[in-house]
């Protein structure tokens, strides 16, 4: 049986981009995805690219690389990924002090501009003026996540990469065992998002990678027109991630919920007129935990309706996926200690903007040397 240089586990944006960059570098690569039609975080993503939000020299550099990468990516991959720039509207609740909220963004690479309620409603006519005390705005990148992932995969296949629809059951020192066959490789890299921790734990590899159960409503194309990408200025998700990782042992038991669920009410409209409305985040430690879809949908619609009343009762379907994250907002990248042939490339808190440049850096790193990956590795220790 053929032995590959790399097996990449997971066919979302992370695995697709990394497979492409490894194959482009000259490695023989097998990409494994368990579902013919994926129900992963990529599929249900807003598609936003917060390249303006870097707060450290490292993230600012990576975000600058990301926007430069996206400006040429459609041409390089020979596919329309629907890259564009939108006005991001960060809503400030009626009870909050707009200037105090704006101060929280002062350290960003491109600080958003503070708007009055009148200015915010002029920018986004669907906004409920009684729900806000103001808003922040900044130019924000946007792509179609599924089309971008498929573009990466097709370009990867043109470079001679191979892809199999197969569920990985076990990671081996020289490859992986799946539900269809055993595949051999010199290296394995896990890009399985929220399933990565469980997959590695099953073979005795502990890793501090976590996941939320993210829930959204996806609508078909509609006549209602949203002018901006709307999100709350006081995002709760990052606080939820930080608090839920304080006791790592809780994540090894399936019945836990380290912190209560949160809802960040936001919305984005894609070029075909469809919308994503969300999102609820739950830290249920069982990746296969059941969630009450009707209760969640009601909560989503009620919360969206407070900010954007015209969107509350649109036809749409509730969806659920896992979103991976780390304990410090930096992704987990590189070989796993004591398992030199097994690597991780996951835990991105801002995946769509970070994955393309870091996939390039990873391919350079495993070919020789790369200072960015070296810095991430040193920050992790």
C-alpha cells in the first residue's frame, strides 16, 4: 500500500487549506473527511474575516498576510470564493456606555469608528434603534466558506493530492485506521476541529483543545436586504472560552457543562440572499450531546428580533456544529510532544482569517524552518 508524506484528517477549511499548501510544497498528501456532505463549523460559518482585529505584533502580521492572501486567492485557486469587504456593525446595547465600549477596541490594528444611534440606523436600516445606544463600524472581509473550502480541495487535487471519504477511527504512529482501510504515512496532522480532542484521547494523547456547540439559523435566499454584517460589540464568546478551560479535567467527562450557554445575536447575508442568524455557544463536553433544537431556535429568533426585528420570523432551519478553540486564543500547531509523527493544526479562534496564512507557514515549517510557527510553538510552552 502507498505511504504518504502526510495524512490530513478533516476536510473543513483548516484541513483543505493545509492539504493544498502541503501538496503545493511538493509533499504527497491524503486528505480524509468523514462525511460526503460536511456538517462542520466551516459550513455554518458567518464567513467573516476580522483582519482589522490584531492586537499583538504576531496577530497583526498574520492578519495583514491574510488580507493580502485573500485578494489573490480566487485567481490562485481558479474559483470564485466571493471575497468582498462589508461594513461590520458592532451593536452596543441600550444600557451600555458607547464610549466605554469603544475604548475596549482602542488597541486593535484598525480601531472601529463609534457611531450615534442615528448614524448606525442610516448604515443599517433594519436596526432597531430602541435596542442600541450606538454602534461601532469598520471594514470587514467576507467570503463564502464552503466555496472557499471546495476551491482549496479542487486545487489540492490538481496538484496531485488524494482525498477519501472515510472516518478515522484510530491514529497510528505510521498512519491512520479508518472505517474503510488503514492508510500509511510518515506524518499525520489532525484538523478535525471539535472532534480533535476526542480522537487523540482515544489513543492516549492528551491535548488542551476544547469546543463549543455552536447553533445558528440558516435561511434560504430572501427579499429582505441586510446592508451590513451585524454582531454585538460586547462579544460573550471569548469570555465563555476563557472561563470554560480553567479546569481541563472537566473536558474528559462527557456530562459536564463548565459554564452556562451564551448567545451573541448577529446576522450576515450572503451574495445569494441567504442569511446566517446566530449564534448560541454551549460548552457541553460531550461532542455528541443532544441539544433541544426548538428551544434554541426560539432563543435565537427572540434575540435576533430585539436587534433586527425584520429577520426574526424569516423561514429558516436551525443547525448545530462544533467549534474548536484553545485556552489562550492561539491555535495549537505542530508536532505533539512525545509523538513526533502526529501533529495538530486546530483551535483557531478566528479561523477563516488565520488559516490561509498559517497553512502556508506550516508547510514552510515542515519543509525546513519558519519563524511564525516557531513563535507559536514557543508561546505554547
